[in-house]
C-alpha cells in the first residue's frame, strides 16, 4: 500500500505540473495565423539553415521561435 500510495502521489503531481505548464504556455501565446501575417507584413532578415521549434500545440507559435526572432532578429 505504501508503494502504491507513493506512485499515486507521483502521478497526481505529474498531471498537475503538466496542466500548470500548459496554462503558462497558452498565456500570452500568439496564434500561428497572426504570426504568419506579421512576418508577411514585416519580414525579418533570413539566414541559411533550418531551425526546428517543437511545440505541443500546432495552432500557437512556439515560444522559442518568438524569443529567437526577438533576440536575434532573424528567421531561419
């Protein structure tokens, strides 16, 4: 029973943490359609190479992409 209780606590904590992180990622996120319009209107400098930005939501712009454009002022 002690081991099962410990596993249950780990699972519940994991689920609560995932919900918390998902809420943080959704807060202040920009829809990908709006980001595409913004990049079309004011295209940043382009550099060679490919960058992959992983995200769980394909309707929102990944935060890593936003930070890359903000700090480096380039788009791969």
